[in-house]
C-alpha cells in the first residue's frame, strides 16, 4: 500500500472553482481500481495552499490513474487555476 500526497497552490479568487472541480475528480477516483481512500487538507496559514492525501493499493494502481486520459481530462479544469504545477510525492510506511 502507498500514499500519494498532492500539493496544490490555488490562484486568488479561485477557491470555489477549485473545490467544485476537486470534488468531481475525487468522486471519479473512488471507482478507480486500487484506490482506497482520500482526504483533503487546507493549510491553516495559507488557505489557497491545499494538500490531498490518497491511499492506493499499489504504486502501479496510482501510475495507471495518474497517466490515464480520464485524469488528464479532469485536470483540464484544475490546472489553469493553479499558480504552479501540482507537486506529487509518493510515500510508503
């Protein structure tokens, strides 16, 4: 099992757009093979700085989703409102 930490910096004034699109991506992810769970976190000192921590059965399951056309399509609505590219860190315990 692995965890994937995704860090995002959202542009000013775009939080509601981000939250709506992020929710849609997470809903689609729940049915992806290998996805176990996901949680979203807000940086208390910087509300436009967000983290998403997802649990996956294997690194292969994550890579399959990360490189899928469906995820790329869903991110066409998120990427334009980020101030920098998302940072993805893969963790294991």
